[in-house]
């Protein structure tokens, strides 16, 4: 099988696929990068075309969390006081 093209449902999802033929019984990986600039649930599609004439749709779901904020010590316990 030869993967002829991989595309996505939006510009924030970028697939990368092997260009060499995949032999019978062989394996290959499609890597997908997602721009995590948006917080919240994601539901994206990646469309895989091959020389078989069939299009396969892969669905990627997940949740992007906000970066944890640095916590300030409670009551300034870990801050040295002047003598």
C-alpha cells in the first residue's frame, strides 16, 4: 500500500505520513501535530488517501488543559524575613 496523501479538517492539525510503500503485513505510523494554543476539548479528523482508492478518516479527540500556574507559598512561609 502507498499512502498518497494525508490531510486534516483544519490548519491547526498537521499530519506527517510515510512516503515509502508499506509491504503486505507491514506497519507504518502517521504522526499528527496539534497546535495546543486553544484550551478545551478537541475533535479533529485526519483523512488518509492511498493507492487502494479508499479514504480512511481518523478521529483525534482530547482535552487541552491550561498550564499550571506557579503557586505562591501560603502566608509567605518560605520567604526569608529581614533581621
